[in-house]
C-alpha cells in the first residue's frame, strides 16, 4: 500500500476515535475518490498517483470556493475551506517562487526551447518535478513569460 494512502487511512481512524465529524467526512471523501479511481482503473495507486488525485481535488475545491464566495454562500464556502485545509495536509511542501523559476530555466535549457511553440516540451519536463508542490497555473504563467522573452 502506498505510504500516502496508508497515512490518510490512519488519519481517518484517528479522527474517528476523536469523534471529529468534519475531519472524518473530509478524509472519507479523499478515501472514496482514491478508491473510485482504483476501481475504475483496476490498479492500486502509488504515492505519485495519490498525489495527482489530491492535486485534482484541491483544484476542484478552490474552484467551488470561489463560486460559493461569489454567490454569498458562506456556509458552503466554510466547508470548502476546511476540506482544502485537510487535503493540503497531505501535500508535500510547496516550492518557493525562486525554486520554480530555477526549475523552469533548467527545463528551458534542457529541452532547447526557443519560443512559445516549445511550451509543451517545457511543461512536460517541469510537471514531473513539480506535481503537488506548486500550482500548475503559476508554473504555466512563468513558462509563458520565460519563452516570450
């Protein structure tokens, strides 16, 4: 079993023993999504795949949060904020701006990218190193800015 998946299961058990209903609900949501993907794809997810699931869940929660805030639904927004906090607890440490820029520079040099037409190559090279550690929208903007100059 993947280490990250085991950690999520253990945290679920701990939250159940502590009778923390909100945390249990959020952790069960994470477990359910992981299990759904494992059943659909008929394979056990490793840590990297679980990280991708968590990243996708964070993006969905952030989108929902902005929509709930725009609609004035503070009750639903508070739930989304809590779920984001729980999911972020399983993510690796975020990369700093300077680390992201250095990685983008290295990827541009490694791929020999000359312009915007090479953005896909650069993003492919950067994605593996950044998955779960930085927002891909921010990385994409940095790659665009670097290739445009």
